[in-house]
C-alpha cells in the first residue's frame, strides 16, 4: 500500500521528507545536479513520499525585518516535472494559491496523476496580501478539475495556542475537501499536543473520522536560523533557545531536540485513549532538512 492509499484509507504509517526547490536563478543543468544528488541521498532512507514546498515572500504576514532576504525558488511543480523523474514514491506538491491565476491553477490540477501526486493548498499569509486565487476558490477548482486528487491543508499548533480555534479551522478545511494535514515545524510540543487532542475530541463529538496528520520536524544550525523560524511564526520555548545558544554544536543539539520532541509526540499519539494516529518512530533517523512523520489513524 503506497502513501496515497494509506492517506486515503487512514491506515498504516508513513515517513516523508520535505524540501525546498533550488533558487529561481539556478540554471537547468545545476538544478538537475541538485536533484540527482538529493535523490541519491534520500534513496537509502526508505521514505514513503516527498514534499516539495512552494515558497512565498509572506512579508505581509510579519512586519518585522526578515532575518534572511527572500530568495524566490523554482516552482515546485516544474522542479518535480523537469528534474525529479527518477523519484519513485508519491509526492505532495505545495501550492501557494494566491500567486496563481485560476486558469493556471486549474490547468496544473487537471494535468496531475492522482495516483502519484497530491497537493497542499496554502492561502495568503495575511488578509491584506494581493490574492489571485483565494484558498476557498482553489479548493473548488481542485474538486472540479481533479476530484480524485488528494489535497491537504496546513495545521499550525502555535495559532491554536494563541486563538484556541485551530481545530475548528481544520474541521472547516476537512469539510472543504482536505484529506490530510501537514503541521508547521514543531518545536513547542505542548501546543502540538493541545491541537491534536482538541481536534480528536471535536471529531468524536461530530462523529467525523479524523484526517491523518503529518508532523514536521526541522533542525537549525545557527541562532539566526532560529530567529527565522520565529519570524515564520514557530514558537521556540525559551529552554530550547537557551540550550541551543550555549551548545558547542548548535546543529547537533537542535537535532537531538527535534528527535526528542518527535519521539514524545509519537508516544502521546499512540496512547489508546487519545490516539488519533499511530506513528513509526523507529524510522525517525537522522537526515538534513525537514523530517515529516506521517501518522495514520488508529
């Protein structure tokens, strides 16, 4: 049973690796070299799937100065089509829908093989952003253009901590057609636990089958990268910041924290009375980039 079948049926477990395409200025030959090296590096990990992010500026979301300058990247759909032909498992392609005209988005959705490609549709970073296609319209386009294609949504534990309504947002996204959710990078495990618990019991109250979650874990190699994660809205507990600030090897310390957080979250979700999903923690081995552990409902 491959990744798409697992998500579709809500059964079994899965492990995904997420990455960002090269910079937009990268020439075709160099982009292919990067893709080949990435495929060779990921091959031995036994992954069930891949995520390709669609990067947007998102300057409207946060008025603070961005720690790193925005660097446009290659379109993830083009990067997959032109450079990742050798990749063998299903791929989840992010679409920052506000960047695309409805006809452009419809054309892409129509052309995808639902047995190989899934998508996560992401709305604008703020209500004041320029929008070519709204998230609501994007979901409607997917239902019209390719109803067999599985689509997912973003889950943000930190937003739940601030507003206490992220589980309600997830139910609305599920009603719009989302079949799975991918979290923002998890550093605050309590926020993640609160979200999955509230979502689980909200589904139970409404007699709805919960959708699978993909919990995302990432390491950072410098304090500036940590500042960037905060700029993106990731909540980093002070004790983790203190550990990373004083660590002899920030990258290794960050990896250990990510592994510990993932293992604890896996154990929490496996508990019979609270479990919405099962996780395969034994496959959470070390690799660079984002680690996305995909759970299946128990």
